[in-house]
């Protein structure tokens, strides 16, 4: 059963945008440690869950104290799944950037940046994948049977 949790809407937006920006900065400036930072942020978000995710807490403890935000309701399991997939994507990038072919690593970071940008604008592919897989099928045609 899915658990729906509330987080400040502005904090969730801050989290999505800041992680996407960090990945783009890593790619554009070719700064490997920024990919490591994104890995840590996403790993902690997966382990601690969305309400205690680092970027959510940073925003909630600072800006949200002065400018209260409405709550955004999120599927906790879907967000954990999304953060876990992001963590894996960042880890694969790190492995290539530090221990493998660095050019392949930057290609992976570029793809990761595109995915994070799509997520930042409100369509989270990983969350959608989670919802599809837990509902039995992603295909609307198959669901009608």
C-alpha cells in the first residue's frame, strides 16, 4: 500500500531544480565532485525518505520558515524509488568518471541531466515507472481487459 506524505511544495520544487542544476553544472564545467554531491543527496533522500530528504530539510529549515508554502502530497514509495534510481544513475556516472572511460561518464551525466531537467519541470519518469509497475501495466490498452 502506498503512503502519501506532505512536504512544502516550494521545498519540493527547490529540491528538483537544485539537483537538476547541480547535474548540469557538473556536466558543463566538467566537475566530477558535483556528480558525487548529487549521488550523496539522492542516496540520503532514498534512505531518509522524501520528508527528510536533505534538500527538502534545507529549504524547510530556512526559506519556508519565512515564506510558508502549501503542502505537496507525494507517494513516499514512488519518491523513494525515484531517488534510488537517481542514486544508481549517479553511481554509474561516478564509476565511469573515476574508474572507467571518462568520455562515457560525461555522456551518462548528460543523459542524467536531461532526465533530471524533465523531473524538475514536474514529470518524474522514475515516479511514473513506479506507478506503472505497481499498477500491473503501463499500457492503457492492457488495463482495460
